[in-house]
C-alpha cells in the first residue's frame, strides 16, 4: 500500500557498483592489476544483486 515511501534498494546498490568501478579504474591506472581484478569481481557481484532486485519488481 505504501510502497512509494519505501527506499529503492537497487539505488543504493547502484551507488556501490559505480564506486567499485571507479576504484577499479583508479587501480588500473596506477598499474595495480590485481586490485583491479578483485574490484571488478566485487562489482560483478553487486551487479548480479541489482539484477535480482529488478527481477522481483
């Protein structure tokens, strides 16, 4: 009934996803490929969660 007042969980996940991608890009620019790979993997996990929440809608 009051679903318009509930916060959108995918919005928060999207911010986390964008932050991980940004951190990964910075690590790649510095030449730290190992950190880039780990951050990219974390970003992919977050993206799968975003897709799950969007599928429920």
